[in-house]
C-alpha cells in the first residue's frame, strides 16, 4: 500500500484511536479510585486498631496498678499477722512460765531432789568408763580461720554424735534463733544468712555453753536464779525434755566469759556439764549427764580454777580447761582433770593455741572429727588436734 493510501486512512482511524484512549484512561481512573478507597479503608481500620490497642494498654496498666496495690495491702496484712502471732506466742510463753502446771512442778521437784541426792552420793567417785578411749591431746596440729560472722560472742558446731554435715550457729549470748547451714561450704562462702535455715526456739538461750548431740539441741535457759537444760528435737522442732540443773547459787563458770553458767560438752563417753557454785567459787565442777533423761549421773569437784578461764571441753573423760588473760594473749590448756584417774594432771601436755584476736567465746570438741570449733571475737576457727595415748604422754 502506498503512502498516499495511509494518508487517506488516517481520518478514518483517528476516531477509533481516540475512543480506545478514552476507555483506557477511564479504566485507569477506576483502578486508581478503587485503590484510593482501599487505602482509605486500611487507614480507617489501622486508626481503629491503634485506638483499641491504646485503650487495652491503658486498661492493662490500670489492672496492674490495682493488683500492685492489692499485693501491698496483702503483704502489710501478712506482716501485721506475723507480728500479732509472734506477740501471741511470746505472751503464751510468758503465761506458761508464770503459771506452770502444779502437778508437773511437783514431779519435777521430786525428780530433782532424787537426782541431787543420787549425784551427791556418787560425788567425786572414780568414773567407770563406757568406752576404751585412752587418748589425750598432745598439741594443736593445725588451725584454719573460716570467716567472720556475727557478734563477738557466740558458738558454732556440728552434731557431736551424728553423721550430719549441718553447721549450727548461735549468734550472741542471749537469743532464740539458731542458724542452720546445710554444709560447711554454704557457711564459708556466703557472708549473709540467706543460705541458712532458721530454727526459732521456744525459750531464749543464755551464754555459749550449748551443744548439738544426736539430732537434739541441749541448751541453757535461765529462770530467775536457777538454770534449765532444755532438750530440743531439731527434726520436729519440739521440746523433748527439760530439767532444772541441780546446783545451788551458781556463778559464771569461766572468769573471762561471765555470761556462761553451764558448759555442755560431748566426748567419746557422752554428755558432760561444767559449772561453778558459790560453795567453791574458786574452782569448777564437772557432772556426767544422761542424754536421754538429763539426769546427773555423777559429780566431781575439780582442781581447775575459774580465774582467767575462757572455755573448757572434755576428751576421753578428761576435762581440759583453756586459760587466757584479760589482755589477749596465747590461750593454753593449763588444767586437765581425768575422772577415771588414768591421767595425772602433772603428766598432761601443756597445749597452746595460736594467738588470735581476743579470748575464745566458745570451744566445741567434735569426738568423731577430733577437732575443735572455736569462736574468737566473731571469727570462726577450726583447731585440728594431735592426739596421743595417755600412757605415752
């Protein structure tokens, strides 16, 4: 087809092309309008969702604030209830001490009279040993300072008869809460008491002469001028037995520890009590205790003076008294009294403890470990002992 023919067709095709172009533009405009409507719809929905989310957030914040206020109110009520329960327990304990049951008092007085009479009959007799233990301390083999915990006076120990690894800590000379650590590691590594369980005793203790023996705590309670030995079961947290110590006009047993009137000690033979009375105020007395009934099985007057004494413990039936000076120096075992008579005082070794911060507030001998748990001016120390046979000393 020639050029002149194309020129003739252009006037005929132009209207058709304009019609197609107009339709295409209308189609594009419809699509754009639809897209704008969808964008507007999405914007409206997004705004509505944002508003709902903001309202929900404000509602949740309000609920959290209300819950926090309720938690604080419940905590305050719980603290108030705990204070009231503690006050009620103390009032009950006070009423029990002020109004003891008359029949129990009569029975206790009768038993105490029999106990005193039996003990006096056997006073200063030679002791018949229950075991074949014939060891005595030769020297302090090693010393380990674990940490500093609590006040200047107190005691720490393990169960002297059982196999438990628990550590029992008595902070101070007058308290009613014992800290119990599951193992030595927890006691050594942590400075706070958050790893310790707390055992609240029914009566406060006095002094630092207490002992854990075969799952029971034997501790001293003061009632006016007299003193009680309380046997407390550590498993079920109850008092198993108690006994008024059969000694009149007691005085502090150690010259350097005026708060301790009775020192309960354990060795291979069982339980012992070291005490002092005004009848012979210069020297100490020793008694053998029955761990089951708390009866006094036998009593002795010892030649060990109270002056400058800071602590004592029993090893294989022999009382070892540790002395110091009011100006701190090296503590030493300077008096040994053997109840079986197999070790003469002059044959005993003069045992020195390394010089530390002050004088010992407590010394607890562990028969199964052959070491001493000591409390010195708030420092907890372990002394490992070198032992010898009595005949070889």
